[in-house]
């Protein structure tokens, strides 16, 4: 059975964001977020707008003990009309002292100029 090309495109975009986070490339993450993106981070704080999301990544990347955040999609669903998608899965953050935090996440993607971009993300910390 062949996977829906839209599902694979969303999964590929997620792999790219994971790689950019591991490489600490905050500015290169910008095309992966809509201008009006909103992210609720693991402690419940709300980050509004792509500029603020990128600034938050940049601040995290300046922490010398931070290693990475990894999001592992468990499910991707494409809406009728192929313009929106829902991704759900598990996330983990790692630091050099061996500490980890993680939990569940949900991301809402929207097709913008032919590319999938994150418009909403919710992270729930269940560990750490």
C-alpha cells in the first residue's frame, strides 16, 4: 500500500525541522511556520507569530547544555481538499547533563504556496 503523498510530505517536513533543530539553525526554521503560527510549549506558555517562535528557538539554541528536540509523528491525517493536515506524536528534549523531558504533541499544518507549514502546535510535557 502506497502512502498518501501529502502524508509523506508532512512527515518529510517534520524530519527537516528535526534536523534544523539538531543543527541549531533557528532562521532556517522560518519557512516551516505560517506568519501567524501559535505554539503552546510544554509548560503551557503561548508563543504567537513566526518571529516569536524563531526567537524562542534561537534563545534555546544559545543554551550550551541543550542538545535537541525531536518530534516523532505517530499519525498524520490530511483534510478533505488537501489544504490542512493534523500530525500527532511524541516529542523529547535532551540536554548534555543527561536530562530529558518529553510527552505528546499535536501539530496543525496548512499548505502555503505549495509547501506544508505549521500553523499551530501544542506540546504537553508528561516527563521531566
